[in-house]
């Protein structure tokens, strides 16, 4: 389990508030089990790079991971934009 997942579990267990990544907060925001507080506090936008050693052949695991993330992220971003617009988060 990573730190963001731990924070999400704590927030859902009503232990307090926390800043969650979009992919961990969307379902809760959509079903209203999570509520946005402190709207003036927004996370910094990040650029994600996939770096791997230059080789003649890329390991299947690395190639598969990069392909998965490149397909997943546009969906997560679009879903986040929809939830932000629907619940007037901007």
C-alpha cells in the first residue's frame, strides 16, 4: 500500500481530511461519500515521465506498464474534468 492509499483509507474512515490524488477521490466525490473542503488548496500539476534504460529491447513489464499508464491517464483526466464540472469544483 502506498501513502496516498493510506490517506484515502483514513479519510474514508472519518479520521480527518487529506489531499487525495484524483484517481483515489473520484468515486467518493461522485457518490458523495467524500466532500471537498478547503477548495482554495489545490495540488500542483505534475508531469509524469516514464524513464527506463536505453536498450535494444525493452523488458515486457516496462513496455506493458508504460502502455497501461498512457491509456489510463487520459481516461482519469477526462473523468476528473467531468466531476469537477458537475460539482462545480473550479
